[in-house]
């Protein structure tokens, strides 16, 4: 499975095949190749896969995708918290201490 993530270009250096940019992924900044998207400019969103920007993305589409990713992360965090609480409760119920508590 491949994963490509949208990020916002915050700076650009070089040109043509040597064009590189600093791209922010929700605050995490990585340097990526912009060789495949020569039309990209600072503040544009690009889809990045394995260190290469592979396409430019419309701002509304990028923000919607980032919103979906945030919802997924929040749902996973919520599910993991619920699982940990349930596991602790089950552990306490089986514990000899449960008769004392």
C-alpha cells in the first residue's frame, strides 16, 4: 500500500530537476524534491510520496484531506484510550485485590 500525504510548501530552492522545497505536514517540516511539480510555489499544497512532490493539490481539497486524517488520528486515539481503560478494568476484576478494594 502506498501513502501520499498533502503538505504546504514553505520555501523553495534550486530549479528544474534540482528544485527542492521545505514542506510542512501539520508542523513537521521535511525537505522534498519538487522536480515533478515545476509549477509549484510557496503556500501551494502538494501531495508527497517517498520524498517527492508528485502533484499540486487544490487548497480546499488539501485542507479537507488533512481534516479527514485528523479525524482518523483522533478516532484511533479515542479507541486506544477506551481499550486501555477496558483492559485495566478487566485486570482489576480478576485481581485478588478486587475483593479488598
